[in-house]
C-alpha cells in the first residue's frame, strides 16, 4: 500500500485520528526544542565544539532517557496512558518556560542542562505512552500501516519543527534571548497536544487489567527484575528481539555519523564559523527528513515484497555501502546525500522494529518492551558518540570512522539475516 492509502485506511478510526494528532503536535514542538538545544550546545559563538564536547552533550541529552526507561515501563503499564498524554505536555510546557527564563538570565550552562534533562524526562513518559497506546486504536492487521504513518510521520514533523526552529533562530537571533524564545514557543505548542489527548476516553489506551500484576511501589523496588522479565519475554519472540537489535545497530553507527558530521561542518568545511556550520548541518537534517518520509512510502511495499526479515538486512547493507561511498571523499556535498541514505534506511528499520514489538509482545509487557527499546535507541547513540570522541581528530576528517560505519552496517545486516534465517518470515 502507498503512504496515502495507508493513511486513508488508518484515519478511518476516530480514536486513531486523535492519537495521531496528539503525536504530530507534540513532535512538531520537539523539533523546535531540539533545534534550540543543539544550537545552544554545539553552534553558539561562545562554544568550542570538540568530539568530546559532542559526546558529552549527547550524553547529557540522551543517556537519561535510557536510565529512566525501566521506571517509565513500570508506570505506563499501570497508569492510564491517556492521562499521561494529557498531563505530560502541561508539565513539559511549564518546564520549558522555566528553562527559557534560565537562559535569558544567563545562568551557567550546567543549570540549563539540568532543566533540559527535566524536560526530556517528562518527554520519555509521553513517547513511551504513545508507542504502547497504538495497538489500542488500530486493528492488528493494520499495525504495519499504522507504524508506517504514525511514528514516521511524527519524525518527519519533528524535522519540520526543526526547520521552523531554524527560521525562528534567524528571526530571534542566535544569542541567549533567541534560544529562550525558541524554548517558550516549543512549550506553548507542546501544551496544545494535551488538548488533543483530552478528546480521548480515559480508559481507551490501556493498560489492560492484570490482577496478578504487583503494585507500582513493589514494582519500583524490583525494577531490575521487571526489566529482566521484559527481556526474557522478548527473548521468546526472536524476530522482535532481532529487529530491535538491528535498530540498535543502526543507532550506533548513525550516532558515529552524527558526531563526524558536526565536527566536519564546525571545523573542516567552515573554518570554525558556527553560523555556517549550523546552516550546513541543517541541510543534512533536511535531507535526512526527506529520507525518513520516503521510508514511509517504501517500507510497506518492501516488506510486502521481501518480508520484514528480508528488508531489514537490505536496508542496513545499503546504508553501509552508500554512506561509505558518499562520505569517504570528505566533500561537503556528500554529507547531505549520506544523511538522506541513513534517514531512509534507519527509519525503514525502525518501522519494522516498531511493528514486530507491538505485534509480538503481550500488552502487559509493552511498557517494559518499549523501555528496553528506548534504552537501546538512546544508549547506543551515546555510546557511538563516546567512541567518536576517542577516534576523531580535531577537524573531524577520519577514514577510520568511515570504515567503522561502513563495515558495521554490513556486519549488522549479515548478522540479522543469519539470526532470522531459521525463523518463519514475518509478513506485514
């Protein structure tokens, strides 16, 4: 089915439309927020961006997602997911306004990062609740179509939000006042998603009742045990586990590519001009967004033709070969093209991972499964940035990094194929 056909099918459900609207509004706000934080951390005139600084910045912004993951799973398997979608945007909006006040007051960077972490912590509950809610608003036979148009559309809208953030930065300026205004704008827009979520019934999105499930306080005391239970449940569903592993591999090599691109634009292509570097990276982000959107169109056809277990290794292997060819010359034109390739391949793998997890994992384990998913999604990205800090030279030009990215994608595709070959193919 085409993207338009998939969208038409799933939009027939009233409850899906409301959940979809909640996602789009919130992720548009995410794009503005992420652009504001990235500009503040990596491209402000006062900052000296090194590979180590990139790794530290990404760790501050993403690693807490992984740390919070197990605790998030405990609550979204117990609390009304609809209420999470209503309350979290309001809390995040207040926090963003507070963060904007801190930036405007020119507080130390560390204080701003603490505020940003609070915002991102709230967002972790929100995004995990969105992922676990989707099976409650679409029939099982439409999950592939829903996964092709919802998380991916949300990601594309995030890119659009980042583009709006770029335009607003040009209007507001790149100083502290401009960053503060971006954060306020993001907070106000995010608050609107709460109004959309309120139109859904409180009990609509689960979780399903389970009389044997322990109370939240007991679960928090045994959160590691719960995480192990979720991993054990996933291990009994090898296609879902392997596809989640493929997603994690992509995130690792994509994280290396991100650090490489930031340093190349900051010092190799632009001689240290932060505004020129930001414009260059913005172009890469834009082409990646096009790739993400194209994945929406291609993945349903590809999985119908090759099955999920056939399409995932094709996407990973193609990403490795093409990224190597495009980046190795270290010409500025190659990075936007590579961004497109990695965006297309990575989102294709993510759609497949979302689908297999949502379809194969029991509802009472979905929260924990998505917590593990988030830990891998963000943790592997940060781990890659840490490796980049160890191997990237000051100007970013590193053939070793390109080789690791290329060979890593190819090896991941081969490993996935070997793991899943003995299993029954998963059709969309």
